[in-house]
């Protein structure tokens, strides 16, 4: 119990006094009813045993409000029978006993709610209850002696008898009361309820049979052993609240069996029988409490292990294993009930950027926020799990309307995309969702998840938010898988090669550079288009080793040309967005330059416009490091991204390359012509050279000459050719 000095508000004071008043009234009623019971359990009639046990539980449950309520209730009860001085003393004694019980219990177990652990039972049985009962008994007896309401004769025997009776009642009732207070956390299945009811009925029947066919004194002892079996059964089979109830009911049955079989209830024989019964009930109660607590701890440990095995420790959502079991069960149920099941596969957009740039700790915080948001918007019978990384899944059963899954997907995208603040900075992520439907798309859990995954990738590539699975995706995915597996082998077997396309200076018509372009030619002679394998390589991460191969091969070939005295022009290599975000990029380039002997001034690096603008600060750092290596830097596919002109002015670049998509219709489309004109004028204003890609006609060439374009490359000059064929363009002036 914490001792904190603070001034409560008026509302807090009202609530505190209201609780204390209600508790006082309940205490008074229980104490008054107890006067009709105490004679039968051989206790003094004005000694409010049932209410004292209630006071102990209330002090744990309500703290100071419970203690004050006990004082008020005890005072009201004793004022009915005795002078106010004694009533006040006994009321204070009740409050002290309640305080001691709560303090001692919370001293060892600060967050205790119910008696359901072995250590808690030990503290309750051997420390809190004995000391609090002893304090209350001594205060009560000494107060009565001091005020002249009792004699000093047999004071030791009287004290021990009262203390023993009070302690026994605490053992029988306090654990049950605390369990009842926490009952909202307890759930019983129908089968368990039937078993519990059957066990309690059996207790009564067996006890009646024991009384019917046994002797009176012997029967009370036999009944305890009989009832102990039921108490232990409850401890082994059910939750602790059932054991606490079984202990209490067993005591009621035992006392009832004695009361209804003795005609002279105040006889010496009856007192002896009651004492024997009390002594027997102590080990029964403690045995039941310890056994129940031991099995409760074991059950809780198993439940915790099960949760760890089936739930994600970061978000507390079900994990992939639990998800697979649930989805399989849902499909089986949907099959029996002829229902549909919708599976929504969710992948976060822009999460990797946050996780890589800000650190995993902040990334974990983002995942927890998203998990909480998903939990909040779903119905009670929907199921959401974290499959791993930034991937989540929702099982959506029997939607009420046809477009319910689409509406839910939009709702998820909306709530996931809402900005949030972490560590003083504002962030936002998005979501791409794939949807598959049982039984339309698949009839087993693994296939349904795979199809939803395919639909998610379609949504991500199209940036459409969400997509439903279609069979065409399956065919496309199969083709992609073949390409992915083939790429792995191509790297191992050396099936990748470089082609080179010359770049021409429009002022001198001389070849001033080469662009190295990777091609995939299998050993069987099958050529795979870069448009097919480059996006897959980018998506799977294979673009990093492929890009490393391109840089090394281009440098090695340039060195071979140079050593052969061919005076090769600079060679350019493309850096993909995935490569650009790779932390080892600069180290890889530096290592290749050193091992190949490449002149870094003759190596041009082409980076897409979108890659440079994704993270301006990181872009500046990487480009500055490249510039420090004396590399020449080009912005590729210029005009297709989202350039910030202020940022572009700060970048340490040598040239921009106008994307082929603008050149194709530059003579027929005024918009494209104006864009190309604007790019050239802007670049020249910033003192940056301009290279136009995809030049195929002389008309396009003349148009670009008039605009002052610096360099061109395209089929008009040459298609990409092998390293031996491109040598013919070295030191040559091209007639255009």
C-alpha cells in the first residue's frame, strides 16, 4: 500500500466517501446477519466474524476506502449493542486489522488481485491472515477488559478461541471474496459449467450419505476427508475461483451436517465437535489453496508459453503460425456453412525507408502503431495477424454486402495512411492490399495466402491501393518465379554480359562516352529482355549483385581497352534505386576501382531522378562521396520523376539525360516538345550538360540541335553492341 500525500479534488473526495459509505453499509449488514450464525459455530454473538473476513478482502480491493468503510460499518453495528466508547474502540480495531491485512499482503505482492499463486497463498496463510486476526482479537478482548465488559478469567483460552475462529473464517472466505471481485476476468465453457455443477451436487449427496450411515461425531471427521477429495478435484480440474468456492461450500456442508444432527447445540459435546471440525477444516482449506495455486501457476506458465509461440512479441498480434491455424479453421467452417472468406494481405508502403534511415527502434514503434490501428477498426469476429516484417493479414468472414471487402480495404488504407508523430517528428506510411476470396480463388489456406500476396504485389506495382486476385496474376507470378530462379543461376554461371551504346557530342559529332547495358544470354542461346528481368531483380534484391557485376565488368573492359592502346571514352554504368539505397555501394565502387586499376575520372555513374529525390539528405551524402572519388554523375530518366528544382541546383551532377518517352513524340506532341525545351534551358541555366536518349531519326536530331542539346544516344548512332564491335566508334567522328 502506497503512502502518498496529495490533496484530492472535490469529485475524488465525493467518490471516495461514496465508496466508503457503501462498503460501510455492506459491512453492517453482513455483521448483523452474522449474529444469527455465530452461535452455531461456537463464537461470541457480538463478534462480527463474517464481516471481519469481508473487511480483509475489501481493504485489498478498495484500499483506504475499504478500510474507512469497515470502520464505519463496525461502528454502526456495535452501537446497536454497546456504549459508544467500546463501539468506537472495536471499530478502530476492525480498521487496524483491515489495514494490517492489506499492508502485509501488498508488502510482498504489490499488485495482488486474487489468491492464485503459491507465494501469495503462503503470505496470506502464514503472515497476513494470522497477524491481522491476532491484532483484531487482542484489540477486541483488551478493549472489553479495559472498559469492564468482560472478566479476566480464562482470557488466554478466550483469546486463542477467537483468534482461531477468525483465522479459520479468513481461510474459508477471503480467497473466495477476492476471486469474486475479479470475476470479470473469468470465463467458463459450457462443459466446465456442467462439470462444476455436478461436482457441487455430488459433494452434498456424498455428505448426506455419510451422515445417514455414520455416527454423529465420526461423521464430521469423515465428511472432511470426503469433502477434501472434492476440493482437490476442483483444484486439479478448474480455475482457482472454483476451488475457493468448493472450500467455502465444503465448510458450510460440514457445519450444516453438525448443526442438523445435534439437538442441544450448546452442550459440551457440541463444542467438542465444533472444535474438531474447525481443526479439520484448516488443512482442508490450506491444502486446497496451495494445490489450486500450484496448478494455476502451471496453467498460467503454459498459457504464456502458448502466447509466445502464437503471438508476435512486438505487436502482440497473432503470428504467422497462429494465422495459418485460424485461416484453416475458418475455411473449414465456411465450407460447412457455405460462406465466403476474404483474405486481405497488407504490406506497408514507405516503411523500409523509415526503418533504414531512422533505425529499427523507431521502425518497431511504427509497427506497433499500425497494429493498434488495425485492431481498432476491425469487427470483433475479424482476425488480424502480423506475418512478419511490415506484412499483416486480415481474415474477413461472411461480409454483409458484396463490396464489404473493398470498403474494408479502403478503410485500412485510410487509417494506415494517417500521419503520426514519433520522437518529435511527423511520419506517415501507406498500404498496398491484395485480396483473395474463398472458394473463388482457392480452397486451402496456403493457396489463398499466396494468391492474396500476388494481388498485393500487383497493387503495389500499379499503386492502386488494393487489387483482387485474378488467374492472370498466377501465370505472371509463375513467369516471374522462373526469371528469378534463372537470374540466380545466371549470376553463378556467368550468363550476364554487357553491351555498349555510344554517346555523341552534337557540337563535334565525336563519340564522347559509352553506356554499359546488361544483357542476359543463357547458355542455350535464349536472350531475355532487360524490361523483363530488371524489375524482378530490383524487387527481389538481385539487382545489387547484378549492379556490382556491371560496375566490375565495365571497369575491367575499359582497362583492357586502355591497355590495348585504344584510347576508350568514358564508360557509364546505371545505379538502380535499390543499389542507391544499399549502404555498401560506395565501398563496392571503391574496391572495384582499386582492384581493376580503373581511372575513376573515366567512370560515369547514372542515377534515376526518382532515386535521387526520395531522400534528399541521403542523396547529397552519397553523391558527395562519389564526387570525392572523382566520378562523373548523371541524372537518368530526367523529367519522369518529381524533381525539386532547388534540390537539383544543389546536387553535384555533371549532366541530365532526357528520358526516351519525351523524345518519341517530340515532333508531334507540343507538350513533349515544351518539356524537352524547358529541361534543356533549365539545365544550361544551372551549367549542367544535357544528353537525350532514344534518338532514332534525323528530324529528332535536328530539333535537338536547334535547342542546343549537348549529347545524344540512340539507334540513329548505334544500337547497343558488343565490346568488340563498339571499338569501331573510338576516336571517330560520326556523320549525322
